[in-house]
């Protein structure tokens, strides 16, 4: 009974050491008698107990690695505190097991040294503008070295770039001065545009006023011309009617009578409106006009 129990325990131990299940996105490295034998992919696998040994286990997922912050010196001798995060993936479990004693530490150290080298070739202002270039340079350098470790470096991202407090204050002062400069330029441009708009408005108003005055003068001249034409037409029409009336029988006598009446009225008005009596130099002219008028009136009545 005891022998059967011992055999059962041995069998259980044997089976537990012989059967291995590899999860998805994982890889196990097997050594046989201390030497690399094979890499087990996801699924069920059998091992030879006491001969095969499960030496290494690797995750094939993308792994984020926090790179510790460090002080870097720029090309213009300015200190920058930089930290970042690295993303990598194990692509060759065998090389990841035997290529480096600790590929995570190796990648971290290489990332830091490469970052110092890249930033050392840049000036302070460029480090803030060229983050993408810095990330790409670090990834390229790491990927070349990490290929021997069975690791693929996917990307590197800088999290923080922190200059000293004195540099931050100087940068803030520079930014403030630049904004004030842009504000002054914008204000001057606004005043300039305002003056241009006022001058343009005044010029257009003056042109409009002159055009209005011109049109008014033209209209006035046209009105006066039309009035003169109307008066001339009326005068011509009256003259034509008078001429036609004169040609009728008794027309000459009517003209003479009208002239005599006008002359008498004129002398009468002169006598009424002036304190001084105006007497014609030749009275026979007046008497002649009156006589002619009386004769014409008598002839007309007869």
C-alpha cells in the first residue's frame, strides 16, 4: 500500500514536471542538460522530467519602460532635466535569454546615454521644437543595439524637458516682451488703418460733395437755359402776334395809339415819384404824341 502511494506521488510529480501550458503572447525557453533546446510557443507542451528545464519566460506583448530622469547639457551649455518612456517588444526569446544578462537594464542605460548625446548636439530652443527628431534619434540608436538582445524598440517619448529656474524666468520674460511687442505692432497697425480709413472716407465724401455741386450747377444752368428759351419763345410768339395784328386794317393806328399811351404814362409816373418836376426839352413832342393819340381815339370811336 505504501509502495503504491509512493508510486502515485512520483507519477504526479513526473506528470506535473512533464506537462507545460504556454499562455497566449508568451514564450518559454527550454534547456536540455544545461544547453538551449527550443522555444515553446503558446499551447500544450511536454518536457522530459529532470532532463529538460524551463529556463526563461518572456512576454511577447509591448512593454512600456519608464526611463529615469537625468540632467543633459545642451550645445549652448544649458542644463536640462529630461525623462521619458520607452516602448519595446521581445521578438526573439532565445536572444533575449542569452544575448544580455538583463536587457531591460541595458535598454534603459542605452536610452539615457543616447538621449544625452542627441541633446548635446542641440541648442536649448531647438530641444523644445525638435522633440520628434530627438525621439526618432533615440529609437534608431536603441533599435540597432537591441537587435542583438532579441528586442525591438518601437518608440520613445519625452515626457518632460525642465530647464533651471533662472532659464525659465528668462524665457518667460522673453515671451512677455515678444507678446508686448506684437501688441504694440497690432495697435500701431490699427491706428494706421484707422487713419487710412478716415482719409479715404474724407476723400470719398469730398468727391461726392463736388459731384453733387457739379450736378447742381448743371441742373441750375439747364433750368436757366430752359427759362431763357421759354421767355425767348414767348417773346417771339408775342412779336409774331403783334406783327400779324399790325398787318390787319387799323394796325398802324393801334400801334401809334399804344406808343402815345405809354409815353404819357411814363411822364406821369416820373412826375408822381420824384419831388423834382421833369419837363421834356421839346414839348412839341409830347403834344404831338397826345394829339396823335387823341386823333386816333376819335377815329377809332367814329
